[in-house]
C-alpha cells in the first residue's frame, strides 16, 4: 500500500528559495526557482574549463566552460547534457548518449527542470530538453589534481516534480573544504510524471516504463565516464537522494552487477516503498483515464492512442495528467512511478530482496519519525474513509481481511498514533488522522527500509547503517511532527542560518546548525571511507554510528539536537512483520 510521495507545499526544504552566503545577500527579489549559481559572474578569463573525451565524440576533446564562484569557493558547471533531448519522436523512448557536435560547451546557465504538472517552485523553468546535470567542484579541482570522492544527488518529488538546480551543492562542498575532505557534487535531472514513469498497456507495449530510472542510470554512466575531467574519482561515487530519489537509487541495487557507484545514502526511500505492479496491468484504469483526458482514446490521424500521447503538446499532456490525479483522488506517485517491466525491475522488489538478488554495496538508509503525517488528507475522518483513500491508491485492492487486520494492529488510539509521542493531542483533527498517518508511515517507509537492511545483512552485507531523524522543524505545524523531508534542510545547509541567507532559515537555531554539521560529517565520511565514522584519523562525531548487523545488533542512529544516540531498530515489530510478510497484497 503506497500513497503520494511528494514534496509538500510550504515545507522548509531546498525547493522554495536558494540559500546564499551572507556576503552574497542581495536586496533584490530572488526567483524562487533560481539557485545561487544563476549569476554568471567570473565567466570571463577566469572561467574554469574541464575537457572531456566522450565516446560519442570519437575521442575528440570537448571543452566544458563553467562559472568560477569565488565567494562560494567552488566552480560550477551548469546544464551539461548527458543524453540526447527526449523530444519529438524521442519522447517516451530510452535515453541515448549525448552527441557533442561542437568542440566546446557553455555550462554557465542552470538547466531547466523536466516538465511537471505542478511545482512548489511556481516559476521553475521547464522543458522536455532537460536531461542535463550540474557539477560543483572546489576551485582547484581539475583533471590533474588528486581525484576527489563524488557525491551525486537524485531529487525527490513524487516522481512528478523536482529539478537538479533547486539543490545547490555549495554548502556540502563548503563543509567538506572546512573539514579537509573536499568532494565533487553532481545533481541530475530525470523525466517526471507520464514522461518518465508511466503505467498501463500503452507504456508496456512501447517499452516506455521506468524511463526516469533509465535517465538516472544514463546520468551515472556519464559521471563514470567524464567526472575525472572535473577532479572527481569515477571509482569513488556515492549516490544519495531523498524520497523518490532514494527509491530510485535503491532500485538500482536490484541489478547485482551494477557498477555505476560504490555506495549509496537513501533518505526516506527503499526498493519496495512504491507500488511496483506489472507495467502492463497495474493502473490500467489510470492510463485509460489519461487517454480520455488528453482526447487520445480514438485518435483520428495518429496510428495508436499511445502515439497520440507522443505527439501531444507537453502542456496538454500534463494538463491531462493533473486532471486524472485530481478527478479521482489518485496520489501522483501511485499512478506514476516504478513498474515491473521484466528488465530494470524484473520482479517484485520485495521478492528480489528475499532471494538475495541485489548488489552488495555499502549503504545508509533512514526515515523520519512521522513520515505519514503530511500525506493524510483532511477528509479521512474514520476507518471507512481511510479504507476508501487507501484503496484508491493501490493498483490492486487489499482484501477485507487484510484491512481488518491492519486496523487491529494500528487501532484508532490517539496515544499510539502519529505524530508519535504527542499523547492525547488531536490538533483539532479526527483521531483517524493519527491512526492513518501511523499506517501510512510504516507501510510506505519504515517497513520497506527495515526489510531492505535486514535482507542485506541476511545475505552478507554488514556495511549498512540505519538512521531515524527525530528533530522537529522550527515553526512547523505541530500535527505534522517530524514529517517527510524534514532532514533535507540539514543536508543542504538551510538549517545553518549563520552561514546562509534564506527566508526558510530564520527559525533554525545554533543547535540545529550543530545537528546539520553532524549529519554532513557522517555523510562526507561515508563518501570518503564507506563508513560514516571515518577512518579514525579525521573528523569524527561524538557518537560512533554502529552498523546495523542483524546477527549482532539492529543498531539505528537517532538524529536529534542534543540527542544523537544509538537505539535498537525493533519498534512496532509486530506491525511491520505483518506488512513485510504480506508483501504481495501490499504491492511491494
């Protein structure tokens, strides 16, 4: 059972405003979608140049001209194409390696985001020609310098929204430089919604499922081939992401031989987090609804309804997508997301994990304390309306027996509901809110995370670490608790107001800044050493993060201001055992 994995409106994550060092603060209005790197300062003689030799250029050198950002202590190479534009007849097709037709490329302007039905950044520029990425490096990093670990970010957003340029890597680079562990940072775009994650017979027949996942793989292939030119180490790539980005990363593990990265950090996402039914049958009704909303059910000139979708103006396609989502209460990430296609995802992710058919690589996986709260709509007021909501967001409905057992395991008891540890408080909502939020959080996030790490341990991978983020966002609505995406501002610097300006930073305090430092310290240590504790000779946190080792201890790290500590990952064991034991019915 899965529901919408999205970036909630007004949440203090890196999608609403750029964050810039105080010395760069301007009194002029700031575009809500523009990252700090939109300034084309220092694009003259000092502009950095990286020379790549891509296979598609037959070994000829291609100069990539970036932007030198002295105030940020980094170089930014923006909007580098990694695949051919998926436009025209290339819509709904697999990404193809980019063909460089010139000897140089101007990488000084942020790329557009991929088309999306709606966005929390209302003025985000989008285009179907979006398969591009950004690279941030220390000022002195180049092809001749000592190769640095690479951190590649994959954004979340319900598989329907997000963009690489929303996530500026300057804070991550800055912290790495400050602690003598410089890194190279990459952020990539991938196709969204119907363009990247379609379900239904038309997508299956045209081999057009999981295109967004194929984009991510293509981008990582580009990094492996070319990142040395920017000072990065192609053999030391850590891919990290949140929500839909983390889910996508985790799905790459289902190829036991994947060689595109050495390690991964997955924030609120695991292989079985989203419903992964067969591409040809799951959500067929939603696919037919998309055809109807786009007037492609009975095309007059096109040969097939699917070809009608291919030729439809992109604005009309996404207007139809929005109509489908809004008209019957579908959650966006349910009807657009990963599908079992017999190739990238050959079988149910849960089944593949149970059989040990996944890569043995070091990883960090974690969740937030109240993952489910932001996804429960206000008209869920009792078990009946909860059942209706859950049923609409499953490709194949749960049985009455399963629903009954679910409500027994998660009773309508406000004390035990989510947000957790809030006692008898209902926040003016129905008690069913806390009950439904508890169910959703475990089904969608906690149970898949726990199963993933335990199966990794079961099949011999003990370089695995788990975390539980438990810090309330200052100024957030109390009924949300520690909601989905709460950790992202700590990773990207918004929670460090002494170093950055952002309207979203003002509520954070010195203790939040210290927590952000600890998280970045763990993350960068992991990128360097495959161990969040480092190698014993560099910067370490006060709390040793013990690995999750099933045969010994189910260690999980609590991340909270003034309380970074280890506890055992066995909370709500009966409930999550039930969910994981019934993975087929829950479409895992």
